C-alpha cells in the first residue's frame, strides 16, 4: 500500500485479540507509530496505463467471479511499483510475520511464496524457517524478480519468474505455500488456490494474507477521504480487482476444496500529525493512470503532488485518525493422508 520508504517499528503493544467462532481470531493493532519520514515526498507515478483490465469485482461473502485469462494489476509504472512494494513491508511485514508464526511456519520448512514481488514475504519466511529451511518465490515480473534477488542476501531463498495462476513448472512437496496480496489480482483465485494447495505435501500448510479496501479509511471520514475512497473502489471494480479479497478468504478456501481455514484479522491505525495519511496518497497517486484509463477521474483532480499534505491536514483538522486496510490471514493444515 505504501510507496515512501520508512522503517518498520515492529510495535505490537496495544494489540488485543479475541477468540471467535470456529477457531477464528481477530487482532487489532491500534497504533503502530509509523510516520512519514522527514524530508520525503509522495511518489508520483508516470502517466501511462496498463491494458487488458476487464471483469467484475469480487464481492464479500463469495469468491470473486473473474474467469478472464489476464491478471489485473493497477500500478502501471513498474519501477515506482517496485519501490512501493519494498516500502510496503514497513506497514505489513509485522502483521505477516505474526500470521506466519501463528499458522505454524517453523524451522526447517521448505516454503513456496506466491507472487513474491520485491521479496518481503519470502525474506520473512526465510527468517522463520532458518538455514535448515528454504524458500522459493514465484513472480511473473522479471524486473521484480531481479529486484528481489538484489535485495536478498540469504542463501536459502530463490526467486523464479512464473505464473501464480498456473504454477506451470513449479514442483510440489513444499511444507508450506504462502502469499500476500496476490489472490485479489488473479482472474480465478479459487482455481489458483486449489492448484497452489497441490504444491504442498500431505500434512503441509497453506496460508494466504489478503486485504479489505472497502472499509472506512479514516475516522471521521472527511470529504477528501470519502472522494478518494470512492474513486479507488470504482477503479478496482471496473478493473476486475477484488477489493474485499480478505473477507472472502474463508469462502474461497472452501470453494477450492480446502477445509475451512483459521482466520486472523489485523490492521494498523494512527492519529495526529504522525498519522500515515501519506501511505494512502501514494496508493491513489500510483493508480492515477488506471483511473484515467477507466474514466474514473483525472490527474488534475487528484493533484498527487500535494495529496499527502492535504489528507494529513484534513485528518488533523477534524482530530481524526487513519486506519490501515484490515488484513485477513487464512490458513489450513492439509490432511496427512
């Protein structure tokens, strides 16, 4: 979600967890204390748009019904997107690490990472499985694979160019299959998940981490926040990207023929002058080419160069807070038979 480099605080104080039905858990990270670094500015992506984005968006309560063969991805400028993926870890890596630990990722495991991007999740997994374990990351973008390789100095991590929808050429027998923010972009997430599960050994782990972008981004939701949220959700719907993949994970696992997964929901939030409003400014700025292509809005209306400051000013003026996208983690242990 982020495109401005920051350092992860890793704060877990202020969390609460509540046991739910069917073994589910809800955890809320109330304030991670993440700030926009002094002297940084929002990244503004080049105004060139992607092609081949079609299909209806997914809806809460059922898996997204998207059978097109083209994977939808909203960020057109790949160089800027790589920087966004690197910085994304500042907010999401602590959440994903806790999910992987609770799901049972442990020393010595062999792990497959779906849609590895800049390699953040693969490196998290490598830290948990240790030198006796190994991680293979699959990513369709060769430039992202090259970036992940440059940023990874761990001998037990390998990145390969591949299609996470088909997993053609990817062997099986992995102890765990994991992925973050990947199913939401796939044309057929149910089939992709079913196929991914076949790459895990009997008794292996399948663990996915997806978001909900349709929640209220700020409280109170002042006019600028409401406008941006409306633009983004309209663009995602027109592009065939599932804005609520996180809440759909349980149903998606079941539709893929897997047992009902255990669930963990977690997010971050902050108020005052250090609220991470800049993070959403970067997301919106990065999606301007897609929004223009789909007739949602224009670069002139977004005013990306000042968007982060305007969002922050609006939040502070109403004494509000910014809330990160709820991240749903879902995991199952496959039958050993």
